[in-house]
C-alpha cells in the first residue's frame, strides 16, 4: 500500500504540468497609448461615487442630529458642527476632484 505522503508528493509534483495544459492565449499587447491622464481619469471615476456617497451620508446624519436635538443646546451645537464638517468635506472633495482639470487646462493637455 502506498503511503499518503507519497501520493501527495506525486500530485504536488504534477501541478506544474497541469498548469501547462491550459491555453492562456497569446502574449498580451503592451498599452503604448495608456497615459497618466487616463489613469487619473480611471482613478477619479472609481473614487468619485464613493465620495458622493459619503457626502450624502454626512448630510443625512447631520439632518438626523438636527431632528433629534429637541431644543437641547449641546445637541444643536453638535448638529451644526456635523453640518459644517459635511460642507467643508464636500467642498474639499470638489476642489480636489477639480484640480486635475485645472492642471490639464493650464498645461494645455485639454479635457
């Protein structure tokens, strides 16, 4: 009877051969037309919806804080601060996402 370790060793030694059994296709082409500006567009295209979702959540949370404050001065201050932080965060995000467009237009790359 063959030992389990021997069977395992034989199967593990055959793994590289099984990898060669599949046709992975041709050699991938390089992307000579891929520019840094295109990568920035892809990055912002992915990150922008996340930022918008966080901004919406921040404003909803501050609205809930205002509704539940019930004329308590400390809770109203907390709600105002939450609203202020939401406005500042959204403003910073909009400025950050507009910077690549400003830089491109300044150096003449275009939109």
